[in-house]
């Protein structure tokens, strides 16, 4: 009887502590969403590398930190969880013109870090492309006011016009709360 009671109490306390930790983790975890529009120039060859940079992306992270009851110095970890590219022009273009794609994030203080990539893009792909994220810790980029993206692509077919693309990103932020 005493053993059963002890097991019950131990299990109950373990359950309670796990729920408390999950609640703390939820309070201290939030997302920052950023989007950027950029243009890929026409490509005149196949299997040629193509490097494209973007204008600076304003993070608006300070406002996100305030909205989530934290500050930049309390941020413990930032990871990119989603990166989706969408072709906005020309309307009939698909990502089949690319063979592979790597995306890097950069700023003046942190340098450049690979954040997402895709290899062997299928011919049947449409005008939206979800990339696999690397799980890199991106604290130093999101705490700053801005960053830029660099695209390293290999073409699979020629294009005779520019391609306008929107990159939508979701960063998961884990931080201590105030």
C-alpha cells in the first residue's frame, strides 16, 4: 500500500512538473515573420551558378520582443522554421528553371550562414517552393535591426525574362520573459 501511494505521488509530481515546464516553454516561445521581395535576372545557360542578393530585411524584432514581454539580451535561441518562396511574376513561371538552391542570411557583424536549401528540384514543381531549413542558431541576425539574404542557385533551364519572387520566413524565438 505504501509503495502504491509513493508511486502515485511520484507520478503526480512528475506530471505536474512536466506541465509547468511546457507552460513556461510556451510563454517563452514566439514567432517572428518576415517577407522580402526580390528579382532573379534572366538565365541564359543551364547548370550555371546564379548568385542573387536581396535588399536589407528590417527585422522589427525589438517590437516583437516587447510584444512578447522580453528583450534582445534575454533571447536564448532563434531558428528558421519555415521558408517559402513564391513566384509573383511572370504568372506562368514555375521553379522548374532551377536545379538547386541554397539561401544564406548575412549581416555586418555575423557574416554569412546557410539557413535553407533544396536539391534536385523536380520538373513538376509549381510557383511555390518550400525549402528545408538547416536549424542554424540565428540569434545574432534577428537581434540586429536588419539582415540580407543571398541566394545561390544552379539553373536547370534558360529563362528569357526576370523572375519576381517573395520569400516568406518564420523564425521561432525562445527567450526568457521579463
